[in-house]
C-alpha cells in the first residue's frame, strides 16, 4: 500500500510544508490566520457592545413621546394634524 496514516497522540515526524522547497511556510500562514481570527473576534465583541449599549439607552434614556398624529372627519374630506413636544 502506498501512503501512510497517523493514528495516535504523537504528530507525525518529517518535514513541515515550509521545509519543502517551493511550498509556502505553514508557520507564517498560521500567524496570519491567528491575526485575522483575533480581528474578527474583536469586531464581533465591539458589535455586541454597541447593540447592548443601544438597547440599554433605548429603555433607560430615550423615552417614546414622539409625534402624535390626529385625523378628524370634516365636511367634504378630513383634517390631519401632527403635534410633538420635547
């Protein structure tokens, strides 16, 4: 049979990809992957913090009180009124 299969707790020995001429260095690729992973995790954390802050502000500081729309029937049509207060 050609080829081999590794089974067990110890990693296979032999050259790494970066040690083979003409192949990319796995260690450099791994560092790039880890950096990108950390940036993505940080971005998700910032986004979650923004959502939590928005929800907290919505229910504590920003009270609904906005505009009030009034519609009343009138002869030949209707009247529409909009009012608001701060």
